[in-house]
C-alpha cells in the first residue's frame, strides 16, 4: 500500500504517516509519532501539509489537539483538482514551448543490443507507416529476433512498412510474404555502400540509421530531416513503381 500511495503523489514519509493515521482513527501527536516511527517535529510538518491538501483534519478537545485521516476518497478529489489545474495550465506551457525553436535530439546506440533497442522504438508508434531503405546485412540477427519477435509485434500493432531494398537474390525471398506481413517492397539498384546502412522514417519526426557492419545505430528526432528524407523516399518510390 505504501508504494501505491507514493505513485499517487505521496512522498514516503507522508504515505507512512497517512497509513498510520488511518489505522489509529483519531490520535494525538505522540501516538502518531509512535505508530509511524517518525519524529514529532516531522509529524507536525507532514500533518500541516496533508491538512492543506484536505487529506487530514483536526479537532481540539480542551488543550489537546486530535488528528484524523479524511475519507480515502479525498485522495481522488485531490487528484481531480490537480488534473483540472494541469488542463488549465497546459495551453500556456505549450505556447511557451512553441516560442523556442527545438534542436534535433540525437541518440546513439552501440552493439547489436543497441540496434535492437532502435527496432523496439519503431514499434512504439501503433497504426502508423514506416518508410525504410532496407540493408541486406540486417539478416545478421537471424529469424529468432525478426520473425519470432519483431514482425509479430509489428503486425499486432498494425504498422505498415514500405521498403526500398537492394536488388539481389538474398532479399528477393521476402517478396512472397509481403502482403501477409503488411509490407510493400520496391527493388532498386543500390550501391553496395548505401545498402550497408538501413534508414527508417517513422513517428512523424524520427529517423533511425543502423549500421550492421559497424554495429551502431542512431535515432535522430528532427522534423526537417524527416520531411527531407521522406520527400526523397517518395520520389524514389514513385520512380520505381
């Protein structure tokens, strides 16, 4: 229960005190301190904070002040108020963000596991289209990764692929399953050096570059680069049709 409260915005000490007070029902500072294991000064501070959020109330009997946890439904009410405040603030935050030109984000991945991370990133954009210049050397992974994992996941998420691939016997064998695997392919006479790199466009602004020979990959998030490469891809796709 402690972990769940922390996920709802309580810090660890707040969660500990709130749970202790729920069990006690109504209690004074000494009892709360003993039950929660927190110092009295800490208890005072946390109680003030929880009272301000409507999660704890107090009443005074003579000179003694007693505290009680509010109905747990009040946590939900507090979250609704925060959500309403967020919705009100969001347009202003977005307008501030749009005032500044964003620099391209570039991430570097090393090794075959790093390249697999990039393939997994491509799977995050469901019901979309992935444009790809295919590299024949991708077969370095074998069927275990691609046909036991990557392709089934892509099909499950309804991600279509349009690929431009080099003309050779090794790549031709994939033509038979194109429609079944949500894939369209056009074959080009690519230079060997170009065919060593796989370049994919996805997610409206992401470009991935994979080098299977040198075992590294990049994800570049840039609308300008994405749109430029997409235009080049579409021109080449049309010329091969």
